C-alpha cells in the first residue's frame, strides 16, 4: 500500500475517533423543571442549563462553583451576581472555550490534511497515466 494512502487512512481513522470521543463530552445528570444539570467530562466541571419559562430556543449555561443544585431562579440569579463580579464565571467559560476551539482546530487541521493527501494522490495518478501513454 502506498505511503500516502496509508497516511490518508490513518488520518480518517483518527478524525472518526476524535469525533466519537467528542460526542461523549457531556454527561447529563438530572433535570428539574427549567434546569438541566450536566458534567463536562473534558474539564470535570458541573454546569447548569437554565431554560427561562418564555425561552423558545437556547438555554443559558452557567458553571456551578460551590453549589450542587439550585432550587429556584432567584438562587441561580444570586449565584451569577456573586460570581460574575469576581471573574470566576469568565475563567470557567474561557477554559471550556479553549478546549472547544482546540477540538475544532484539530478537526479542521485533519480535514485539511486529508484534502491535501487526496489532491496529491489524484495528481500522482494523473502523472502516471500520462507517462504510460
């Protein structure tokens, strides 16, 4: 088997494994009313997804720092007010976003390498068919 084809095969297997691992990133613990609790397995942090009663689309995700659960919307609001000023919420978001961007970047890099290898394989096939004619 050609070295380029073997590299292409390895990159495709690696990209599939990377996406399978990424699909198991979140572990949903429980759901109570408007709040869903989930754990990020990459950072081992607990997050809460809050869906306001009149929300149509997406929820609001907030990292839990010193609590395990909220009983009401007012407790969640107090948690956000207390920790947003100190910057803890932002640092948790930044850590999560860095890992997410690293995942997207590695996926894009691997796909670019696959496209480059495919172009090289096609180019060498065309040049070998021209030389034989």
